[in-house]
């Protein structure tokens, strides 16, 4: 089983990336094949609404999105990690999501989705404030994206009131909880 982690924060080794790394560590420890992408380290242009994908479902802008399309296509399970920024996802994550418009066209207009098998997806989120409404807003966007990319939304962790870089390490259960999500993915599986 192939597990992909997508880090959506611009802050390297910040709270969401710490949680993501724990999830991937658990997955690796249970025998999953693991890959990780850090969106902020890739060159991804915002969707230009050029219409280039309307006939084919394929984005015509050539940049590092190709890598993301490839890795998501290969993965069976995806952890997507984003902090809350202004009540929503980071610009990095939203920019990536908008570039899936071609996949939306392929799935809903052309009725030929890019991937046939349903994948599973898990949303990891951290916010500085206690704002469940902000989390629900971010979650709605992730669910919409997952549906477009044939990813079933199978789970989530939201940790509020965590602000400083690395502060999530002080949480009594967060690291262990997310490690166990990863750890339970491949136990007893042969592939
Ligand atoms: C530009 C910016 C906007 C933010 N907006 C919110 C917000 O609307 N609500 C919230 O709860 N936290 C907000 N935060 C706080 C972050 O979600 C919080 O610091 C989080 O721990 C960062 O995770 P990271 O270390 O993975 O980047 C914001 C932080 C930044 C830098």
C-alpha cells in the first residue's frame, strides 16, 4: 500500500508537518510504502482559468503540479496537512487544489475520471484559535477536493489553540494518536 503525505504549511517542521511526519512514520513502521511532498517547495502556479482543461480534463500548465498529479495517482492513502490560515486552508493548499480543475472536468463533465480506484484520505489540521467553524470551512474544501480526486474522506484530526512552532509536541496525545493512524494502515497487509 502506498501512502502519500502532503505538507501544506509554508513553515517547515511546524505543527502540521510534525503531525504529518508522525503519521508517515507510523505508516512506514507498519510496512507501507511512503512518499511525502511539501507544496511550498514546489513551483505551482495558481489556476489561470485558461480553459485549457475543458476539452480534455488535462491541465495545460506545465510546472511541478505534474509531480503532485503523479504521486496522488499512485497513492492508495493520502494524508493532507494544513494549518488554518484566515479561517481556511493555506494559500499553498488552495493553489494546489484549484489546479485539480482538470480532474473535476474529467470526472463530472467528461465522465472519465483520471483514477479508477477510490483512494482514502485523512485531513490533519491545526489552528491557533479554538474555532470549529474555521475548521469546518477548511474541511468542506478538503472534502470537495477529495471527491474530485476520487479520495474518500476517512478521517480527520483538528488540534486548536496551537500556535508556536513545534507547540504540538506538548500536546498530551496528538503525536501518539496520529502515529497510530499511520501504524494501523498496513499491519497485516501483504501489499
Ligand atoms: C497568515 C496566518 C493566518 C492564520 N489564521 C488563523 C486563523 O484564522 N485561525 C486560527 O485558528 N489560526 C490561524 N493561524 C495560526 C496557525 O493556524 C497556527 O499557528 C498553526 O499552529 C500553524 O501551523 P504550522 O506550524 O503547521 O504552520 C494563522 C497563522 C498565520 C501565519
